[in-house]
C-alpha cells in the first residue's frame, strides 16, 4: 500500500511512518521543512515540502495514495500565542479531508484525542459521549472542532475512521509526558497535583492502534485507542520504584484552581511562563482525561501494555537525553 502520513516529523507520526516502512509499505510524508525529515528520507520515506494549511500543496503527495494517516496537529497548552491552533487543527484537517475526496483516497485515519471530552471527572468515557460545555484549553477546543469536521465529512461520504489516543508517552517524546518525566528526573517538578489522571498509551501501542484502525476499523467509526488509566501520582510512584528518585510532594487541586484565577488577572498586564499560565494551571487542577478502549479491543484486537511495562524504557531514554546513566545500563554494569 502507498500511505501518506501528516505530522511525520512529530512523535506519533514519525514512529508510525517508520513502522509502515518496516511493514513494507510505501510511505509519503508532507513536511514544512524537509531538512527536519532527513532521517525519514534515509529510511526510504518520500518527502514532499508542503503544509496541511495549504490545500494545494497536498495534491501531488496525496495523488496515488490508497490511504492517508492524518496525525499532524497543534498541541500546545499554556502558550500565549494560540493563533495557529484553529488554523492547523481545524482548517488543516479540512484541507486534508477535501484533498482526500478530490484525489479519491480509499481510506483515511484521523488522529483525534480524548481531550475533546474535556474533564471526565474520574469516569472512563466511551465513543458515544458528547461534550457540550466549555473546554479547558484551546487545544481541547480546536481538536473538538476538528473532530466535528471529520464527522461532517464522514456524513458526506468520506471513507474516514477516527482514532482517539489519550496521554501518549515513550522514547522520543517531546510533548506533555516528556515534560513530566524530565521535570521528575531533574527534580524540578516540585509538586504533583492530586487526582489528575490520564489514560496512558505507550507510543508503539498507539502506532499499532492507528494501523489496526486502517486495516480493520470500520469507516465512519471512532475508536478510543488509549492505554490504561492511572493518576499522575501513581505513574510517578511507578517511576520512583524504577529509578529510586523520590517523587515530588502532592498539591491540592483547589490551590491550583485559585492560582489559575490569580494568573488570569496577571496575564492581562504581563507575560507569564507557560507552566504558570492560567490555562496550564486550569488543566493541571485535578482534571482527568480518561477513556474506555473496549471497542478497539473487541473490534480489532487492540491490546496496549500496562504502565509498569512502558515506564522503564521511557525513563531510560529520558535519562540518556539528560546525560544520566539509564537504570537499565546501571543495573547491567559490572560491580
């Protein structure tokens, strides 16, 4: 098969593109800066310069592709400049879906997120849930809009399947989970909010979920492909057991909510760091982003690994990036 992958220089997209190559598929990637995709080109992936916000830059790379994995997205929380959120997540997705229709792509898989459901208040929600309130961040809001756009195109006959990961982590990460692990290992993560919880998906399992959705998922359906649910406190306790590095103290969500309100006032007159912004603190204040992957398990055998199996290789990679001796290497060293 010949597949187009958007977001191929990102965390999930790169792993997905390389896995497709390993499975002997032909892979095409659209990137804004080809210099950042040299490793992909060396792996046998055909690189086209383009941008998902420019529909016509997608025609040539998409032509002749049987399948499209639309993974690219804007995923920042706490930044002051949110101008690209809707342009990338909403209008970029619309451009991809329009070009899929124009070029006659047989099937597409769109990467949505559990964050479209906002705070699940401790419940693992399935694909039938529809959130109608106010989202906690611009990322959540624009991804929810993009999800609706995907459903609109499905209603108009586009052969599209939607997948919804949760918190994605693993070696090679540069996103939210990476920031948590890095802060923990460097001991700059001074406190952990109680009750914050995610459905954690190891990146290789998330990639497998995308491929299974392409191969076996029903057109028109959404599939939650998150991993097991756990609080951030329990995830860091697992990390502590592996590394011996003590986890930070815990903070009440109420304190963070109060800080969020205060920072909302401060932001109106001054710039603040991302992890002290009102949006960032609001998302950190006891929020849960949880999902139920039973549908994906039942319909195409999705089987993500437990957190205790994914954390060790993740932390070994993170430690290596920080110049620390990975736990695995340290335990294997001669006495």
